[in-house]
C-alpha cells in the first residue's frame, strides 16, 4: 500500500513520486512510499472493536506542519532509509469489522471522529491518526463516523478536524441572538469552518486578520460578515465590544482583544500559531 511521508535523503533518491516542500524557508522532502498492507483478522479477539479502513482521500491540517517540521529535524540528517507517513484527516471505505462492531459494515464511507476530551464507546480521545495518508489503517469503531450521502469522498477527507473543532468552539461559547461575535484569523481554514457554522444565524459577525490580505474574498464568500478589521492597519475600534470571540490562535490575538470584550464575554480558542520549537531549524 502507499503513504505520503516525510522521507530521508536516501529514500528520496529512490522513489519516483516526490517533491520538496518548503516550511518556514526550510526544505522538507516528501514522497509516496510503498509499505506492507495492514493485516486484519476480523475473528481475532484483539480486533473485536476494530474496523479496517481503505482510505480514498486524506488532507493535511495545520498541526501536520508542526509534525512535519519536528520529524524532518531528525529524518533530514539520517543516513539510512527512513520515512514517516503524515496526515490528520481522512475518508475511506470500511473493508472489514471486528465481531463486536455493529455500527458499521463493509462498504460504508467514514471519516475520523476526533471527539475530545472524551472518546466514544470506550475509544481513546482526540485525533485517531497522525498517519492518515496510509492507504489502509485500523481504528476502534468509536473513532469513526459515517459520511452523509450528499458529501463526496474527496470532500469528506478534509472535514473531520475542522468541523468538530468549529462545532465544539461554538457550543462552548453559547452565542445568543444579537451577540457581537468576532472570528479571528478570518482567512484561515479554521475561520472558514466557524463562519460556515454561523451562517444564517441572528448574530452580528465580525472578522479580524493580522495582515489584512485576501479579506475581500472572505467578504464575498460570507456576505453576512459586518466588517473585517486588520491588525496591521487600524486594528479594532475601541468602542466596539464583543460578546463572543472565536480565536484560532491565542498567542496572536488574545492580548490585543482584552479591551474589546464586553462584560460576561465568552472567549474560546483552539490553539496557537507558533507550534514549532524555536530551535528546530538548528537541529536540522
């Protein structure tokens, strides 16, 4: 089976489907590698709650950049053949199930269930795979969800983490009709998932971007946004208060937002922008 992986220089020289991927001005070697097919015995006691998935699509999330950089700091200096399959989101078809699995059957199209902080049906919490580009992979059935028929397999492979993250943030923020809501880093993928979830609701939605680039395209895509502000130009108006802030990158925006939070405002974040150790380039 195949997988997209960060590869050592020696592997890179041997494979055909490959590329050089630049992250923070550092070149990371990527390529499709052939690895043994995952074996799955549906009668084994070890697999009673497990499902074998054949992937048909996968995608890289923002977190994958951090993993790729960390892995490359080690693999990039390796003299032997070594690789690390990457990817966080996926969609695939059920190939086989363990004897206790009744929620899925062969042929079902599924994607990852990244429920957090609790896993479902006794499964572990969080993202089920750091290697979603692997063509075959085994999961606990609690880490999977069926894909609705109106969603194409290629689309489903990019929906898992973003959809669940946006849904969780909005539930925790508990916005009310008439609330002023600010979505930060409004040109990011996380913001797009948030904005799609806020569509047609009775909120006053605003956005903010650090650079201010590409904000006109965002306004066209989400015409309900009242205004998009830029940190590099005027920033936020001092007299505009927010009841809810949905922030993708707390290390970028939290401090500057404190003066614009209304009494009893709800602030929810899902991560930080600077996910890479400052010395990772030196390790390379």
